[in-house]
């Protein structure tokens, strides 16, 4: 059995897929967004917020935490999802014998449609709930560009990029089915 690391664009379906994997196979769930929120609250002086470049500094902590989980609980299976881990850093640090890696993004969406999707899939405690429409619209414009960059970078680091631009739910269900063969062997 393998663990799963899901990276990619904000509101690309990472949390949704992670919850599907967790529910289907009983994997523990590690949310990098929750870690960022905890650092933001506990150590505000560090400047780590969901919208800061400082949040990428969380990556070494996340990988140290994963190594500790692997060491202390080698039998445990977990899915890790988040935006704040640079792909090149993940490629350098991930143990590919223990992890399957998937990167989600929406490079083909218009900003208008991406904005509508954020509001459609938004959940009660999502940080975007507190954002104005203008802030969300600007965020998705950036993440469309990031998605394009992720697709190219995935080729370089040999990660699987999955485009969730259209029929997101259908794409995630198909991906879940494919992951069963890779995670449960």
C-alpha cells in the first residue's frame, strides 16, 4: 500500500479527492491548509498565511512531519493534500516508494468559470468564504496561470497532472478508480 500526496492549484479538487480517498480506504488525512492555519494562529510573527509567499516555508515542516509519521507509524496510510508545497521541493523530498503523487489544476478554465466553481464547491469553513468576490476572482486568475505552470513542471519532475477544468466531479471519480490500483496493491 502507498500513501498519497495531492498538490496543485487552490480550489482544484485536492481536498475533495483527499476526503474521497480517506473515506473509501480509511486513510488518515493530513491537510496542509490546516497546518498553515495553525501556524498563522499560533505563530503570527512568522507571517505564514494562506495568501503569503511565506506559506511555502511550511514545506520542510510538512516533510519532516511525514517522515516522523512513516517512522512512528509505518503501518498507517494517509493522504496529504495542499497547495503550499512547491512541486520541485516535493519531487526532491518525496519517497516515491511510499507515495503516489497527483497534481490537480484547471489550466483551461476561464477566470469567470473558475470563480463560479470556487463559489459552487466552497464549504462552510473554507478560507475563500471570507474573501470578497474580487479577491476570489483575482485568486483564480493566478491559479489558472499556476495550473499551466504545474502541468509543465509535472512533466519535468515526473508527477501526474490531472486537469480538473471540466466535469470536475467526474474527473475525480475516475481518478479515484485509477488510484485504487496504484495505492492498494
